[in-house]
C-alpha cells in the first residue's frame, strides 16, 4: 500500500532527520534531547480521561478501526472517523497522536474533526501500544523507527486518497504528533495540502523547508520549555526565509501540551483559541 515513489524519499528524509545535517540543521534538537525535554514537561502528567476529553453527547460523528498500512510485513490499524455527509472528493486529515499513543483522547479529536467535515484517519506509530505513564511514553517514543514511521504516514496518505477517494488532504498532530505532522509535510511536500503543528519537534534546515508547498499553521506555548520559544522563532524565521506560507501562533503563559484536555497541562483558553484557528485554517485550505 506504500505510495508510489516514496521508498527512496523515505530513506533520504529519515537519514536527514537522524543526522540533523544541512543548512541550519545544527540548530535542531537531537532525538535524545527532545525525549529528555518531553520527559521533563510531562513529569507530573498523565492521559486521564475527563468530560472535556470525552464529550460523548456533543459529537455526531462515529468511527471505526481500519487497516490502512502494512509496515515491515505487519498490518497497521488506525481509527477512521467519517462525517455523516462525506463523499469521495471531500477533505481529509491524517491525525497523529501525542507521545501517549493512539488513545481515547485522540479518537475523540478525530471525531471532533470529522464533525467539522473532515474524513479523519488517526494513525498509530506505536504498533498498537499506548502509555499511561511518562516513563512508558518516553520508551515508546524513543523506540519509533524513523523509516517505519515515514512509511506508515505515506501509506496513510495513500489510504485516504486511493482507498477512500479523498480530495485535499492535510495533517495535524500534537506533541510527538506535531513533530510528525511536520515530517509528513516534508515527506509529501507537493502532495499534502495543509499541515497543523501543535508544539512538536521542529526543523530549521532551510534546504529541507524550501521544499514545502502547503500552508502551515503552528501552535506553541510561550512557557513551553520542551519546545522553547527561541526554537520556535528560528523555525518561523527559516520558513520566512524560504517563502513558505506559514502562520506561527505563540500563546502567552501556555506550557507544553496546553491543548490536551486529557492531560494535566491543559489550558482551556489557549486550547479553545487554537482550536478555532485550526478549524478556520483547515476550512480555508482544504475545503475548496
């Protein structure tokens, strides 16, 4: 199910991601540094369900488990939320989980996005595993193979476009998934139609960012020490340098994972504002 022509590109992107090479690459965090920073930001956190993360009475869309990829000869299951009136040619999203994994919160987010009119495929980069503690989340995040993850995401795009017949396709992710939303954009620079990044690991290499053809929306917390503001500004400057169509919003006083209602870092005002901006952005870029 791999998208045609992606194999060599996946390997090249993975090599760049691991090496951090290229113009500006030395400004980017290593995978180990990023994992350490995430462990600090989530030290007292847990993916606890609450009414804000599970608004069952408010959601019209339902979802189902689907096999959307085969990676290393293993079938990969995701969660597909379908709007009631969605038809082939309609807009779709690749939804990428936080470092906790594909849990009920992410399924709810996929359903919320489906309620906004988007066929939403919540992918699984952890092979069916989920974390309940920061220690386990760090283990799972660090065990992710770059090549396999890119293959997974490329096949998610193919599933939406070829199996479901989607028209415009975007990506959205939070935390761990925010970084992989950016990697999805770099993997599919002239195929993906929009990318939303919530406080994910960034790339400031202008050679890589220059390939991006889609509009980008980024949400970051002013008080986030995991993805610090100075790194966000470098990312913003690099995007400006290459002429990318990008909007970067920084939320005063907000920390890491401010938009996760099932986490202990949730900040309602910043979460609601970022959600409204995300919906407006997706409507403008994908509903054409």
